[in-house]
């Protein structure tokens, strides 16, 4: 089956997501290293073929085989080596869940501290069906973040529907027993504040502690990161071709059209009208 309008899919800029969700298919030859994992995200590794030796944090040299799903939690130092030729799907995601998923996860946590275990479970037929659909989309270069978000939700739905609460509690224990919600909280609320101090106050910690923790999770200072996100969102609003300049000026707190024009020239090297024209031409 041939994908229609390939360039539209590959060049689409008319959406923006603050949350990282991504699927990828990887092949690694015997003795090679599985793809380096960024500690700022959670990862599910779905081993489709072969065997790999995986280590993270205190768990060292665990043999994992085809048909198993491994959870590498956020903030982990991990390494994985292919014992044989390996094929696998990698899902990376932030700690952002719908209310339904959040409540389901919280229901698994009874507050008791459990002995840490290496997080892997079998890939059951319903989950394999989801992975087959993901592989189809990846093969045809349909890599939209919105689609990935839907498929991530489907993965969690399958986990809830076809795995026991005991299995889920054990498998997802790092998310249940550690406070990993800082990044999700920042992503959810940073657009509601005008200063870093306000955001730190919302987190109920000192500005100094907030800055340190922010750098650990985002690899950047809060001020620099927020400026980058503002530019990213403004660029996306300009690219949609529908939002008026006046609306953008009001939404992002510019004092006047001249102030907005100066901002765009400094950040993007172009006036708002020229930038919008270029973005629309690139997209379509």
C-alpha cells in the first residue's frame, strides 16, 4: 500500500507538543549496542527478535529475550548489548497521562515499599497487535506525534486490560514509587506564569532548589528553556495560517505590534508576515 501525499506528512509543522512521545524500530547486529537512551525519558523496549543483555541503575546484566517488554524508567543510567542479532521497537515518553491513565496507575500503588525488581513482562498477543500497527506506520513514514500519543494510550490500555494489577504494579513500580511528576508538572503549568519565581512557588519549593531540579530534568536553565518554548509555540501559531497577529500578541503578552515584530526579527530573523509566508510555503 502506497502512502499518499508523502511530503505533507514528512514536512508537517502545524502541530506542537510539549510532551515527548516517540516510537522507533531498531535493528542491532550481534555484539552491537542498543540505541543510547536519554535519561530524561521513560522507555519501553519491545524485543521482537533475538537476545540482549540489559543493565540499568542497580540491575546489572539481565538477559532479555524476544517476546519480552522491558521498562527503563526516567533518570536511569542504562546500557544494552545485543547477544544475538536483535530487532526491537522503542517507545519513549514523558510522565504525562490522561486522568483515566493516571487514576489507573495510582490504583496500583498501595504505598508500601517493595523490593526493587528488574522491570520486564511478556508481550501478549493483544500488545503484539498494537506493535504490528506501529511497525506499519513506521514503515510508511507516518511519524506524527499525535498518532504516537494515540498508540501510547493504546499500549497502556492493553496493559490495563490484559495484565493483572500485580503484574502492572511490579512492572511499573519505578513510576509508582518515585516522585517523577516534576517534569510533567512544569510542562503542564509553565505557560500559566510570567516568571520562574512564580513557577517555583507553584511547585512549593525554593527558587534555588527549583533551578537545580529543573536543570536535572531538562538540561537547561528555567529562563532559557521557557524562552525557547515561547518561540516554538509562537512559530507554530504563525505556521497555522489562521491565527491573527493580534491574537498572538495578546496571548503572549507583547505590548504592541512593533514589540512583536522586534521579537520575531531577533528570534527568527524575519518579520511576522515574512515568517508566516515562509512557513506556509514550506508546509504546503
